[in-house]
């Protein structure tokens, strides 16, 4: 246990030390965040902030593989890298061409489905992942493999994008994701999952030093999609899919607010929220500061983790 804690601390220090160098490099290359015109005025002031600081999270991959170079750790790291690659392609196009659109949404989804399908195939046929969904006290819902794969494909891609939506304010995703990784650390009996989760927590805290308001750099989709993909796959590995509505509550609320906003406007020509994802709504309607929203959403994430841990401990374990 002390060894795992040590590599988490090492990850924190490495990210904290190397992130300023990356920020300097991104500034020199003019790879900065373009801001959508419809965002609030305080966000327009963030134009020119270096993008793709999520690249420093790859330090965690190197540390993880060095400390626990096993097959499961390799799979977790490859998952992180594949989703990070999608985010990098999107971020690079945004930053290089100063176009907030990035690569097409269809291309991002196609790549996510392909990569997720490959990861599920490896889990099913190399790691003996079953097509059961754990319910409570030894009861399982058995699904045919093809149906399980279809459901998990939608789950991983949907969750990864929901988590990506959460990266909209300085420090928001980090504040919400740290509790989620911590949940997997405390429930897992797999050393690789424990190590990976703690390493990512260390990396996120290191990046938080520069991502907290006012952010010196944005992690971009390079970081947020990688976080989303890895957290979703951890949920499958640990067989806690049934807890996702609670565990991923903040992420799903962000995504649902976007879906509801589009649906409501299409049918009424009115806006259900002042702006979606919902974190913008609290800023525009109630005048909440970024730091207040970040703290409240982070607190909700910790509460969600506590509820999930109690359910897992009392009903599922």
C-alpha cells in the first residue's frame, strides 16, 4: 500500500514539475484555446490559454507501466492513450486552426466505437470478462454476449462524452473525477486497478495546480476524453455498471442537460436552461462564480461516491 501511495506522490510531483514546461511549449507553438462566441463574457477572456495540457497526464501512464507492468495495467494504459489520441486530434485542429469545432463529431464517435469495441474484445477473450451485470449479494443479470457488448459500447462512448462535457470550467473535471477514481481504488482487490487509480489521482492533483481558476492551461479533450474512457472501462472491469447512475451522477447530469436543451428548443423554440451544459446555467442564471460551481459539483461527486461505496459494501459485496 505504501508503495502505491509513493507512486501517486511521484506522479503528482512529475506532473507539477513538467506542466509549466508544456505550457511554455504550447504558448510558443501558439496552440491555444479558441473560445466559442456564444459563451459568457468571462469565458471570452480565456482566449489564448494554452490547450492540450492533458498531455502531462501521460506521465501517469509511464509511471503506472513502470510500477505495475502487467497485462491489466497495459490494457488500462492503452485505453487511456487511445481516448487521449482522439482528444488530441480534436484539440490540435482547434488550436492550430483556431476553430472551436475541432474534428467532426461523427469522426470522434466512429473512433470511440472502434477503440471501445477493441477494448471490449480484449476484455472478453483475454481477461475472461463475463457478460453478467452484478446486481446485489451474488445475483447477476446474464446477458447474451452480443447484447452485453452493444450495451457496453453505448455505455463507454456515452459516458466518455458525458465526462468530456464536464470539462467546461477551470478545475471542474479534476474536482469531479478525483472522487470517481478514488472509488475504484477503495473497492478494487486488483493491484493494477488500485495503482492506476491512485496514479491518476496524483496526476490530476498535479495538473490542478495549473488548471484551477484562473487556469494557466486547459487539459482539453486530450485529457477529458482519456479520463472518460478510463473511468468507463474501470466500471466494466469492476462490474459496478448498476451503480453508474449514482457514481457518474454529475457527468450524466451535464450530458442530460445538453440533450434536454436541444430537445426542448426543437419543440418549443425556447431554452430550458440559460446555457448547457448545466454548469453554465448556474453561472448565468444565479451568478455563481466558477470556484463555487467547481466546489459544489466536486462535493456532489464525493457524496455520490459515498453512496456508491455504501451500496457496494452492503448490497453487492
